């Protein structure tokens, strides 16, 4: 698995994290401009702007953005601070996870602690989701915030060797800086997918009207302008911009390379010296990882996030079968689900 280039992978994660953070204010301004443009198209605002009719909504929206951008940047800064200190609380709130410690679950805590001691790394916090699903994920931005979350179903279904392999997998995500990129994509920048989804849902309930109540002090010719060509172009342009912003949820997923799961599986083998345990754990998890109610963005952090049909195009996780095949081929693992072949095949 060393052929994947671990150092390059970590450097790539750091670069992608910086680019995502830098792009957040730009995307926020883009969404605000789309909102102002949509407002101008629906209400007829901008009718008094000295510009051709088709350009009036665009000029008015640009002027509104010019006055509002300091507040947008300030809001982005506030969100960064909130996300930095509260991202784990937001993730816990969305998944229902709660803390575990040595007293409440000595078996899991000791397995995690022993793995950390073997590599001289701090022990991350341990959490559990009370669901029969079999899944796990790691989160955090730095050593004092790192956390490993497992499901109750995982704890009850996996033996010690398999559970140790899963914990080692999540520790590898931490060591490879995957978790930092995931948290930034999900919490810092992932807010755009939520905003975009809310906008599109709102548009399905919006009642389109031709200039009603938009300006009682304007002439009837001004009122009719709200349903004219300029307004229609503005509305279509605003929807196009919102569609681009909404599509960012998919674009962001492309930053989450599938390679990270192969590397984490390999890292688990390197930590435990037991490829068979990782393979066995993946076999048990396969098809049983769905966590009801978990947001789509958070599911990208899970050890398994299966996609079917056309969704496989945008999948951030390689299929379990391919991950097991990689462990068999490169780590010398043995897949008990595959009948052993004799010397003559």
C-alpha cells in the first residue's frame, strides 16, 4: 500500500483544507448575490436604476452586495470560530453520540489506549452512537479535539481483534490528517449544501406573482416591469447561481479521495499486524452500516458509506469488496468469504 504515497496524501489533505477554507467567503458572497438577484427579479426592485431594463436587477443586486459584503465576511469569521470550537458538539447533535470512558466501556477504551501507546500518540476521546448499525468514524482538528465514535451495533457484533482493527483504521485517519479535511468539508464548508437545499425547497413553495405589492408609489408601467424580460432573466440567473452553489456539495465530495479508505485499511494492518481481522471486520460491517437520521455530510466520515446505482459516481468510499481485495493482494490477508484455492487453482 506504500505505492499510494502517504506523505503526498497528507500534504494533499492539508492543501485541500486550506483551499476549502479560503473558498468559503467567496462562495458565501456568491450565494448572497444570488439571493439579492432573486429578490430583485421577484419584487421588481432596481426599477429606478440607470441601466438597460435587462441589466437593472443585476446592477441593483451588485449594489446591495457591495453594501452587505462586510457583514457577510464578519458572519463567515463568526462561523469559523463557532465551527472550530463547536464542531464536535454539532456532529454529536446530528448523530446522537455520547462519551464513553474506561469506566463505562473498559474493553473498547483499553483497545484504543493500547493502540495509541504502541505508537506514542495521545488517546482521542471515545464516543458511541446508540444504534444497531455497524459503523465508526473519527473527527477533530487537532490533538486535543480528536475523537473516535463507534456504534453500539459495532461494539456488540465485533470481537476484540475486529474491533481493534476498526479502531486502528480510525486512528490512521487521524494520523493521516483525513479527519481535519473531513471536518472542514462537512462543518466549515458543508453549510453551503444545507443553505442550497433550503433555498431549493423554499423555491418549490414560492408563489410567483407579477409585481403585486412591490412598490405602491410606482406607476403601473413600473409594476409591470417585475414580470418583464429583465425580471425573468434575473430570476433564471439567480436560480442558476443557486444551482451552482447547491452542486458544491457534490464538488466538495471530490476533495474526499477514495484513496483515504485504502490507506486507513493499510494503516490498521500496520498497527495491528493482523490483516485478517480488518477483512473480517469489513465483512461484518458490509451492508449493515446505515445509520438512520445521520446527515449525508456526516455519513461521508463513516468507515462505510455505501452508494448504489448512479450514486456510485459520487461515492467517497470504495466498495467493501475492493477494499478487501486490496488487503488480500497487498497485505497478505485471507478472506474467509472467498473459498481458498488449491495449488492448481
